[in-house]
C-alpha cells in the first residue's frame, strides 16, 4: 500500500476564523488593562480578601486586578474536566474543541405543549424538558428553559435541579438564586453520586452563575462562585452583555467588558482553589434601540459569540456560547432562520457549551418546540463541521473504474457502506409531492409539533432508575429547604 | 414448509443473493411448488421490501440489493414456472423515451415489478415511439411503462401514446408513466392511465390497473 503525503493535520475539519492574531492580542490587552485600571466591584469579603492577599488593590468593594494576578490565575485553569451523570458514567469533557449544545435557564414564560399558548413555566415542565432533551440526539446537555412559578417562592431553582437531574443522563447545568440554594443543589448532587468524595471525583452537574454587566460581581453571583470553587463544582461564570446598554455598542468594546467581568470569577476561583473548572463567555448581543429588546436573533449575536469564543479559547479557557434562539413569539419562519444562522456559526467556531437552544421572544419564553427544531439544525451543521475524509477508500477510484461511464453506483458495496454516512433528516421533508399530499401536507411546524409531542408522551427518561433511598434523600433536602425559606419569610 | 418460505423471504429482504439461490433450490428440491416459492416467498418478500422502502425503513441501495437477489432467484424459478404455466401477475413492458439516456429509475421500476411477479420486458433507453408500438404488438403487455427524467424529453411520452393510438392499439394496453419531472397532472394531460412517483408505488399502481 502506498504512503500518502497529503497533510491531514491542517484543516481536516473546516476552520472558521474571525479575528487575526493581532486583533486577539489587542482585545486581550484591553481586558488586562481594564481589570488593572478600571477594576470591578466584588461583593464578597472572602473573595476580596484572597484577591488582596495576591496583590490586588482593594478599595471598598472595588478591586483592581494587576496583570500578573490574571496570568497566575490563567495558569491553573484546568485544560480538561470530566463530567458524569448521576449514575456515575462519563458524559462530557469540558475542554477546548468539544462542543455541546443545550437549552438555557430561567425564561419566565413557556409555550404550553398542548395549547401552544404562552403561559408561566411550571414545575412539570422542568422534568419534561429534561426528558425531551435526553431523547434528542444532537442536544448535548440539559437545562430548563424556564423558571418554575408554582413552587414556594425562592425555591424554583432547587426544584428544577432536583427534577431535571433525575430525568436525564446527559450533562446538567443548574442555576441558583443564592449560595444557600446552590449548596442544596450540591447536596442533591452528592446524594446521587454517593457521597462528598464521590461527587468531587465524579461531579454530576455544572453550576451556572452570572455577574452583572458592567463589571459587577454581585453578592449572589460571587458567593456562588466562591462556593463552587471551594467545593470543586464545575461552574459557568458569564455575563449577559447588552451591546449599547450595559457594555459599549462597539463589538470589540463589548468583548473587552464581557471578558473582564467574567475573568473576575476565574481569578477568584483559581486563587481560592487552583485547578477548579470555570467556563466563561456568555450571552452577547445588542440592545435593539427601536424596540428596547435584547436581540436574540440578531446576526451580531453570532458575530460576537464567534469572536468571544476565539478570545476565550485564546487565553486557554472553555467557552459558554449561545445559539438556536429567536426573537419571534411562535414557531414560524423567523424561528428557523435565526436559529439556523446562530447554530451554524456556533458550530463552526466550536465553543464548549452552546446554550439558549429553545429561547424565543428575546429570551423571555422557553419553547421546547424550538429546541426540537434546533436539534435538527445542529445535526445539519454538524455535517458541515465534520469535513470531508480524503483517503484511498473515499476517493473510490477503483469503484469509478468498475462502474465506468453510463453505469450507476446504487449496487456497489461501497455505496451501501458510505451512504450510511449521509445525514438523514428527522424533520426536513423530502417526500415526493404525492407522498406529502397523502400525509396531509404537513409543514415544518406541524412536523416539529408531532415529533415533540411524541417524545413528551413516549420517552420515559431515566428517573425510574433513581434508587428509592436516594429519592428520599432528595425529598428531605427539599423539605429542609422549604423550612429554611419559610422560616426566613416569618422573620421578615 | 411455511417456515422455509418465510426464511426465503427474510433472505430476500436482507439482499443475500447467493444464499437466496441456495434456499430457493433447496425448497424446490424439497418438494415446494415453483408457484408457492414465487408467490409465498419471493413476491411476499419483495412486497415487504416495497413496504419498508415506502415507510422509510429501507433505503435504495438495500432495495436494489434485494431486487438483484430476486433476479437471481428468478433465474432458477422462471423455467420451472413456464413448465407449470406461470405465476401470471401480468406482463409489463418498460423503456426510457427518445433522447433520454437515464436508466436507473426505469431499471428500479423493472426490478420491483419483476419482484411483484410480473413478466418484465425492459426495452432500454433512448427509444423511438415505434419501438414501444412494436413491443406492445409483440409482447401484448398488460401495462406499458415509460420513463423520462428530463423536462425536454417528457413530451415524448405523449408522442408514444399518440403513436399507440395511430397504430390502433391504445386500448389494448394500460400506460403508466414516471420520472422525476412527471406529475399526476402531466400524466392525465398526455392521456396516460396511471402515474407513479417512485418504484415502490409503481407496483401498487400496476396492481390497481390490473384490477380495474
């Protein structure tokens, strides 16, 4: 067999590149200078103390982080972190170059899967969303698409976490109102993992936290960041930056602010517990100045997310990005156009986590039908990202000779083998006109609704496998949280 | 015996040509009638292939494999059938019209029709209207199938139908048309009796025509 000399290491898969090396360096220097000169507000004493101890200037809540401290923190960021499901099986590696698409947290509203009308998000939706995401082949991790409205005020996060973690074996991302709830979510993770050490060895969820743009690590965000760092809970620490409002309207300026405020969390976490996993990035888009809405379908979302992905990876961190979201209110053409644009861009740039697949109405309404649509689009984008394999087998010169001019390839073994690699749609319609007509002329929306309802009705998910004693432990944690929260409200 | 015939169907669905020939021979040697092997094993198997194809559970390369295996099995069965009078689903003549060199779809229809038990005469490609007329006279088929892949050659199917009329034999044969640009409306327009959007449907449509 001949040895081929084509270069297989360069561009084996497509590489989408936005920023030049010089541009990256300029943005990075902007970040370093901002952290040192402008600084950031850090509303947690323990965090400020550790920053001060390592050479940061602290003035009240304002902290100025010199570049050597940033470099020291970046030095201990782990290159890879493994996640596990509650059954202890590896389900994710958080590292540059691996991408997982999923939904996002906390919209107040949800599209009711039966009536298709917007309503408040309910507890039953959380486990349903987890199950559907568990079933979708291109959804790589689970989140809620909403904030539960029908449980005790202040415990929406905890109920969501308790219900979702049992209904999926995919990676789970969970948010929390405050550090107390984050601790309870951790306790649920520990109960499922089988002990504190077991959780440290095999963490079974990622905590999601947000600082506030511009440059404020508020008490709840930084309290949780500190807690997760100390307990080695992998965490996302990312702002939702609104171009023109909370950050500069110029994209480079937006990236400088967004990176700076996220890096505060990285620095605090690494100084407290070197090697703990922190993922940064976050929602990047513009304020639509005409409608005063945060534009989730804007092309700028994809542009800035791509640039930020390159920047975050440039400094050696995993990126948390977004795609598959839309500003439209119901499932329609705009849903597909905006989602496809952002999914494809995200796929080409390769962030680690890509959230918001299933966000509609500018992030205000979660829509599981949108997630199902996104799943199909992600599958298509993945084909392009897969590139083309070029070798003796795929060149098929011998098959071409066998078939010759005027023949066909349908009977070749080679065809049978390689046709299996072709992407097969689950929603896109390729019926003949007659078949489509016979089926009642279903539109894309009809097919999405049918597939989604099928999954809701028929896909069980893994929750029945959770051992009953662990279920009891989880119920106890929820009961104690109820007592804690209600005790608090009596004090007021 | 029923089990054996079922196993032949399964081998056919899996497209294992050599294995199929062996099983068919064994069944005949074991006393099965060629009609039973044909109808209960092979035609039943191809019927399942057609159904699975239409349902999206089988894909063209697999269908072709089964059809080719069927063809190999027919080489054994056919001489025996003519001894005993044939399975008798009907005769089907098919060809691609003038100035059109496309044969994949047309051959697929031919194979599926053969799989459904039809005696199939595949005329080839780029055929003058006269060839179709002569073939109808010679083979006296129940159904004439025509295929065109190009919008530029599609009208030629109408020309063939006109030629059949001129020859006075239009009412002796049912005409079925197909090919990517062809539609139900177009088939009606040119006076064809039936249209099938794909090879699996062609079999159903052919059976309907024979019952009509």
